[in-house]
């Protein structure tokens, strides 16, 4: 995962909370994901909650306020030292690891039950990296343990093509899947999807994207022109503004449970 961060480190640390109009540090925006997590923890108790790619630890700090989480160990796994450095909420243990290298033993002792949470991370590994990462995460869990994640995905192929083109033109390897493709990838990787629901859409402005991906005015103008030519000045997920553009990134929350036993599933390593 570390190889995919690239220029984004410029917005890591203290700046992260203000990026994208504060989307990733807004408790109201995070509430649907938190509620999904609490619902699982209420009915399927765990010992350790692990935020995969948890950045500054914001989600865990919000979960810590719930009574049901007071006795849980909270582990924030991220490959960015700059993000982990501002994890200052009491009781949250930072774990400096990429998700590809993450192991169950990094966060849990023998016999402890895991609960995995993740927000806006899977797209970092690109189209070819999605299934290997999902299989790797499944290999760190035991049957019946849960993985609740909020991931950007599209119900419409044209919308997916539009946003994936935008990220390609910004010279990133990120890729946003179709919702049905992501669901199938989860299933094929040993995860049973028990519920999905919509989460708040992220508004992307060309100014924020320029900062995040080190795009100068010339690069932005070139991207703006190419997107307008290929997808029009205005559609469901992309539109021109007087001096730039806006794009919309839809999210869904997936509640998943590790299915099959280690004897039946060739992906599992315990």
C-alpha cells in the first residue's frame, strides 16, 4: 500500500482533517459506518478492533466513545508515519504497517477475536490488486470474524469509467470498481457480504485534487479539457466549474463476515 501513496503525503498529518471540506474528520459523515460497526459488535463481540489504513485514527476515536468499545483494544494500522504521528486519542495503538504486510499477529494475541474496519482504502491497490488484498485480509481472520468497510463503488458503468478516467489523468493507479464486481470479489475471497448500504458521497474539487496530487494549473487545464471532451461538461459524477471541475465519489458500506473454515478455504493461514 505504501507504494501507492506517492505525492499524497503532502496532505498527511495535521492537514488531513481539513481535506475535502473535512469529510474524513466529520463525525456526522462517519456515523453510518460507525453505526454499522456498532451493530456488528453488539451481536458478535470482539477483543480487538483494527482500523485498516486508519490514517489519523479518527474512526477509532469515534468508536471509543461508545460504551461497548470501552473494553476493546483499538489498533490503527497505516503505512504513513505522518498520519500515525497525529494519532493522539487515548487508548489507540498505532501500528506502522502496509496492508499487504499486515498480519494478525501484529495486532492480536492468540485467542483474541478480531473486528476489522476500513474506510476509503481499497481503491489504492488498483484493479489488479483488489482481489489479492481481499484474500490477504481474509487470511488474517478466522471464520465468523467481521470486516466492515466503506468503499467507493459505482452502480453504473459509465460513472465508473468517468471517475476512473479522471484518476488516470491525474497519474494515479487508483481504481474504483462497480458495486456488483466488488461484491463478487469479496465473495470469491472468502467474505460473505451480509449487508450493504449507501454512505455519504464525497465531493471532489479540482483545487483539493491539485493539492493532493501535485497538479499545477497547466495540468489541471489539460485534465479539465480531456474530461469535458470525453464525458461532457456535466453528468452525474463530473461537471465543469468556471475555473476547474467537481467530481462526486459515491460510497457504500459493506458488512462482511469471514466464511468457511481454514480447512475448506485455501486462502486462510492461521
